[in-house]
């Protein structure tokens, strides 16, 4: 038994999308993935698309979810030699997006999403294999109409693999188009060979042509092979993935995609990130009247226990304090030690970088601050008060904070990589540099200090940055084009031969066997 979706009474909308993701704001997230999927699904729904999102029912998610009702009866999955019962719940809400949760307590009722203080959970490959198999069963129940499956990152990359290999004898499932978005190609789901048998994949998948990758099983590699279309989160990063330096060891797989690989930059929620109507900042301001940003800066400095100095620039950073975000450059630079400027760091991360920044803050208490207790409100206040945003990333597939910062009149100082190159105009809406080194970072920061000294010109650039369009309008249109191409790839002719006496062809029954086949070897 399945409960109807909100559109059943009024007929299907122009497009139905089922997003498959391990993270979703506000229920469970560790970085930008959950925010990007939430914003895209919201925008699609507002544009007339029936968007659904399915994610695991983590312990963390239970604290944020509203009233739940079952989407359908519990179903069974065969994963390798294990048989598991899964339930699918729907959050009770009007309209779209509809948020669906897959409940399997042994896999998801845990302290963390991917791991705990001891590290990653050792059974992560089994947890996300179960998630992928269960998501296909949800798709069975939503497949009426123009349905697209949109998988996100390696956690959902087994969806196209299971669909095309395990369920390849089921024509109705073969008609389901799958788009795979790579948000961060540095995380691929790489595991020992024995995992392949344990999650029920055929033996012939162990080949460099399929999922074997330097003697390991690679979930993302399989997803790239079997997805109808693959996207990543900025045009520049799509090019980077084709290179030996930027392909994370999968450059050959990305190259084989040809024009099936498309770069689409993320958008941001421009209603939420609007300094003219932001309830979380001390004063509102617009591109036409930035006078209240002075008050935001003064309040920011006071809240971080720094002197209120309007004549020096404030450089902020809101990010995980990890090597990918360029923290090794920052802590080794001269800028924090020598420049007459203030540097504020919001976020937690690797212990070595938290320790280094705390030591610098203790040494230069009037110029450097660190707060590892990140909240959305603090990020709003940081961007509203800061003059510049630091993003010296080693790589950055898209990035969201640099777009938010520009709308708040904080010019990004960033490396020319990935989405940073696509969303920042050097010398116009920010400062870009190329080399990954403390010296290059110092030169870029010095450019910012020099720019700030010409207050009229700096303010004019900030006004221009605030007028940029970083909404989801253009990205959503680009995804719609990708969906059309994926659907065209799955336009499989119906070759079913009717049974005698005009009876309709018999469908394979899934009653009592939902999930059958995940351990099949075909």
C-alpha cells in the first residue's frame, strides 16, 4: 500500500525529480552538499516541478524532522547474503518538495552521518549500498509520470549501477533516467574487493572497465559508467576533472563521458541571503545604500572581542578548517602576523589548524579571532560585517560562501579554481590568484589591503558584487536541459509482446519481494 503524493488529485506536473542524497539541509549535513540539494529541490518545486528528496533517517535527522507518515508498507531488501527490512517515511507537508526518509536503524541510527570520533564507520559501503537499493524501491512507487532519478555524490552512485546491472531485465526500471552529480570528486567510496560480493554485485564488475580502481572497488567510478548524464557543480571544475591534476585519479572515466559531462554552477537562496531583509544581522543595507554595513562591521568586531576599527579591513573565513580549504597556506603566511588588518575564522576542522589559529589569536588578540562553534546566524553576521572573504582553496568544485559574501558586499580573495573562477571577477567583484603557496596568498591579501585604502573605489566594487545574480534560475534551467537529454537516452521502445486473448503483458510481481535482485548475478 502506498499513500498518494500531493499531486495525485490534480494530475502530474511537467516534471518529476527524485533526488537521492546522503545529506539534506536542515536535517543532516556536513558541508555544502546538503544545502545545494535542498536549494535546488526548493527552486524546482517553486518552478512547477514535482521534486522529491530521499535520504537516510539518521539520528541527527530525527531532531529536525516534523510529523512523519509511511509512504508505503515496509519492504525487504536482499543485500548480498543479508535480508533487511526497510521503511520509507514521508514528512507531512503541503506541496513540494516532498521529503522522504529511509529507516533502517542498524545502519542509520548512529551518532554521526559517516562516522564518529573514532573515524569513518567501517560498514559505510554496506550502509550506502542499502540506501541505493532502497532508493530504487522508492522510485518503483513514484515511477508514474515523467520521473528523473538525480543521484548526488558517491553515496548514491550505486543507484545507476544497480539499475543497469541488477535490474536490467526489468523494462520499466530501464526506462528510468539517472543523472549523477559529482559535488566533490575527492570522495569516491573506495573499498576492498570483498565488498563487491558482500553488496551483491556481479563478478564481472571487478574490471578496470567497470568498478575496479587500482585494486579497490570504486563506487563513484561505477556511477559514472552507468549514469545517463553526469554533472558537476561548475563549468571550470568540469574541465578540471578531465585533467591528471584535477581528476582525483578518475580523469580517464571523466574523459570517457564526452559530452555526457556537464558543468552547472550551484546557486544560492537569494531570499535567505539578502542583507536588505536579513533578520540575523544588526542592520539592513542594500547596494544602493551600504551605510548600515558600517554598523554591522562594528558589531562584528565587538562580538569577536576585537577593537572597533573602521579604518582597517576585516578578512573573514567561514569554512571547515581543513587542508582542502587552504588552511596550510593561511597559518604559514605573513599576513596574519604582519598586516594591519583583522582576520576572523568561523568553523571547525582538523585539530592542527584549530590549534595553530588559537595560538595566533592568543599572540595577536586585537587582530585575529577564531570561533569553532559554527551556526548559520554567525555566518550571516560575519559576511555582513566583513570587508573580504578568504577562500584560498586547494580545490573548490563550486563553493557557496563566495556567492553569499558578494551579495553582502564582502569581496572574496580566492584561488582561481573550480567554481571560484566562475563566480568571481578578478579586480571587479573580488581578487583571484593562481599559485597555491603562502606567498601567493600574502600577495592577494595585500592587494585587498591596498584596495581598501581607496574607500570610494572599494565601495563601488562592493556595490557591483551585491548586484550579481547567483540565484538558482540559470542552474535550474541547465539541469532541465540535462534531464531532457537523460530522458532521451532512456526512450527505450516497448518490445513487449501481448499475451494471447488480448490480455496485457504480465508484470513482474514485487509483492513480498521488494528489493529482490540486489544479490542477483546477471
